[in-house]
């Protein structure tokens, strides 16, 4: 198998990963707090022996997470929270504390604020948040302070990864980090709002078409190359 076939197969593998990323973005157009992902390609150039030109191969090395702000939509829910600007909520999971922008929380029978998956929302000190059921009307200030009957009972924490490039997608809208995230001091939270997905459907469909055409072009080349090799083998075998 010659170098052109190796390079094309490597490219096809990367295009397949990019198509999967685009499909995942489109599937999460309506997912609260979802952040668009893209694939990062890297080119590797190697010198060859003799008078042959160098060999260039492109590989899909990693993923890029787009952290741009999604549109804030009013819901009126007491425990629907949206972050304006930077920051993440910190939630407790069996795999360790993770970050999310999805702010659709509910209150458990024990009075703890939870995600729809049953993970506890954590406060500024990375501890669970207690909002007693009998507390009555609950208000949440923009700095995350939770009050009931005019008395503060806790504060929701906002956090930032030490390096945005360290975010590791754990599925859905959750991210882990290689190092513990840092608490924020000036984050802004809106009660009664949710942040929508930041996926642009038009640009994603446009990208999907471009990737599909690039993949088909590579497939056509491989089929033509396969026919050429078969023809040469049959001719030499006579």
C-alpha cells in the first residue's frame, strides 16, 4: 500500500470523528447549557528516504470546546439558574466534582439542590446546598446568595477551570478538569432563567455537508486506487 493510500485512510478517520462531533452538536440544539464542540486537526510531516518528497498526514488530535454564551431564556422556575458571562456550576458526581452550565435544578426531599441526573449542586466551598422545604419563597441573588424569608441560607458557587483547554467532556453538559477548578468572586447568576445551547444549526449543517463531501472524495480516491492496484496485479499475473 503506497503513501497516498495511508494518508487518505488517516484523513478519512479524522473526517469520521469530525462528522460524529457535528452530529452530536446538532442532536443537542435544544439541550440546556450545551457547548458546541469541534475537532482539532494536526499535520505531521515526515522526511522519506531517497528522492521522494516528504509525507504529510493529518490526524484529528483533539476536541475544541466553544464556551461562548448561549441565549438566556426566561422560565420563572425558582431553581432554574443561568450564568451570564464566565463560570460554571460545580456538581458532585460518582466520578468526582464536575463543571456544568446546565442550571435546571430541583430540590430533593432532603432539601438539597440537585441536577436532573441526581447530582448535588455545590456551594462556594464545594459543599452541598441545603434549602429546607419549609423555607417558603426562595430568592437567589446575582452573586448566588440564597435567601428564604429575607434571611441568607447559603451561596451557590461559580468556578472556572485553571485552563479552559483542560476541560474534558464527560457526556451531556458535564466537564471534568485535570486540576481542581478555581472559585469565582464576581460571577453573575440569574434566577428563573436557563441558558440555551450555543450551537448554530445553520453553520453545523453547512459544516456537515462540507465534511460529507470531503469524505466522499476520499472514498472515491480509495476505490479508484483499489481498482488500479487490482488491474496492475492482474496484468502482472498473466
